[in-house]
C-alpha cells in the first residue's frame, strides 16, 4: 500500500514552477506542461511558454506527441493478447514475421522471442534517431527490412539495447493475431475503454487549436517541424496525447499499489504490475532510464516501461519519449503513488530531466523515507523465545523453536558452547531483559534482528522463519558483530 506524501506546500509548488519556467527561459523548448499528482489528487498542474509560436501557454488539454511513451500502450496490447491465451510471449518473432533474417557474415543466433523484444533484449542494436523517421513506412517496407537481413549485435536475451525496430516488429505480432491494423486494436482495446479521448495516432484526434506544434532550434530561432504520418512504426512512438489523458494513463498503471486499485481497463492488476518489474538489467548508465549515474540506483527494462530502484527512494517506473519536435516523460514513485507527466515541444529536449527533477524535489523537500517492513507478530514471538534461549539454553525449547535444519547445520551442543563463549567474551549479559529490536533492518515480515546488552558491548541476534505453516526458525545467527556471524 502506498505511503502518503506530507508537507507539500505553496513554497514547494513555487520551486517546481521555477524549474518548469527555466526550461523555456533557457530555450530548451518553446513550452512545457507538467502535471504532478498523488493518486487522484492533483498537486500541481502548470504550463509555461508557447505551445505554438505566437500562441498561448499549454494547458491540461493541449496535445503533444508523446513519442516512446507509446511503447507502454504497445506492451499493454501484447499483454492483453497474452492474458487471453492468444499469445505466448516466448514464441519466436519468426512465428509472426517469417521474413525475419539475420544479416550474413555475423555470428549466427536464434531469432529473438516476443518477450525479448518487449524487454529490449532482442539482440537488435539501439537505433535512435533513425527509427523516429520511419513512422510512416508500410508493413511491406518493414517486412522488407526484416527479409534483407537485420544485424544482431549480441545473442538475443543477453543484453539491453534500446531497439525501436524491435517494437515495430511487435506491432506486426498484434496484427497477425488480431487480423486488424495495430492502431485500430489500440483504439478498441485501450483508448476507448479507458476513455482517453485526447489520445490517438493522428493529429486530427483533437481540434487544431488544441494541438501543440513541434520545433527544433535553428540558426535564427525555433523552426517548426511537420508531423509524421502514421504507419508501421507508429507502435514505437506515434501517439498524440494531452497531459490530461497521459495522467489518466499513468494513474491506471500506477494504481496497482493502491489500497483500492483501478480494476477497469484491458489488463489485470497483476499484469500491470508485471510490466513494471525489471526483465532486462541495464548494465550501463547512458540510456533513457539513467536519470543519474549512481551506485545507489540500478536500472532495467520491463515490458514497455523502465524500472529503477534507488536505495533512498525505492522503486520508480517510467518512460521517456523523444521525437522530431517533441519530448515527453511519465514517471511514478511506487512507494507513494506520486506521479508526474511532462510534455515539451522541442526536439529531444530531455523532458526526463524535467520530470525527474520535479518528482525528486518533492521527495527531498517532504523528507520522504522508505517505510520499514512490518514484522509479523509470529516473528516477534519467535524472537522473544529465541532471546530467552540465548540467555538460558534449553535443548527441549530449541527443538520446539527451530526447523530441523538448524540442528543439522550446527548441533545444539556446539551452538550452546559458541553462545556461551561470546557472552564470556563480552563480560556477561546485563540484567536488562527488554529486547533492543532492529526491525528497521528487516527485509521481510519473517525476518528480525535485535541486540542483547552485555557488559562490554552487545550480542547481535538474527532469525528468519521458514515459509511453511507452522513457521519455525530456519536461520539463527548470534555474534558480537552483525557482519561477522558465528553460526548459521
């Protein structure tokens, strides 16, 4: 269940608006629109700059290209087919695109599976920005690419490489199974049921006055770019959407951790949660997921979503988008449900930096800390008995308290002698009988650490219960230094 953010005030809101205003004043983009929310509560909704040069500031209804944020919709379509029993994610791409050939003169690998392509481990090399200019090509042209020989730079399933071409091939999977155009499937199965009325693959999804224009910085200022037309590569990044709709989309994905998650829509809570877990680890820090290079954070790709784990803040799910004329980012913080959507109308302007600054500014200013694991009462009860056993060893009590592996690993006689030796080394235990719990270090409800005061230090104690019923102690550690246990 999500942990509530507290302390969001007008001063913080002002700081966030300054971050957004800087994006325009520093000529990163002509305009930016951002929504910051926690569950159903809108914490900030702010637009600045010009959604078209000479026009007004963007609002929640202003529609931008969301580029590769579209991949989360493509993966949702595939997961829907999987859940209906129509798609095996471990099927080879050649089952759907029999034209697939590997380029000659290279080490030969088996073709990638659907799962590998969904999780960016299909062996195809990273291909930005080539792929962003391929959107309008036909299915025949895409299959022509496949038949002419595709380069696999590593064995499929072994390494993260961000492949748009791989996602274009996944669009063909959807079409073969449904016998319908990919874009039609997304409209029928996702956009319609979730009432995302500002979202679609063509610019006329909304009235022209609601549509942001895309720009690049030229020699004499902002240069307006044409919108690409829909085609075989639309599944990699072709969607138009508003901040209003994209926020609704993020809420639907992120709600899986709510006490009462959103259950409407094409995918179950479990399948949406599955999309947000790391499938392919990212072992280098220069990709779209890498908001900051740090030993305190690691990255991976799930199904159409990046997944990040930070030692201080915990789990984030996200995706960026970059297209000629546009940049986008959606991000949510799993422990709190805090989410952000940022839309910018500058070519590859880096909306991910904007979104990351916003969400981490909130976590910093509100002094967020990851919640401790709630230790179950049965664990606490077993720890009390283990604590008494350490003070006054009794083989009969030990036999009732421990799983059989404990005595098999180290016989009770040896354990008793080791504990007595540690107590002697510390000058004996004090008379204080209250356990000094270290519940904040528990990594599961069946795990607990505590200390027992001694004349010259303390005993460090740790138990872990078995996964069966009744749960008994399977791991029993006693030491003078928690990092150097004397028994296991």
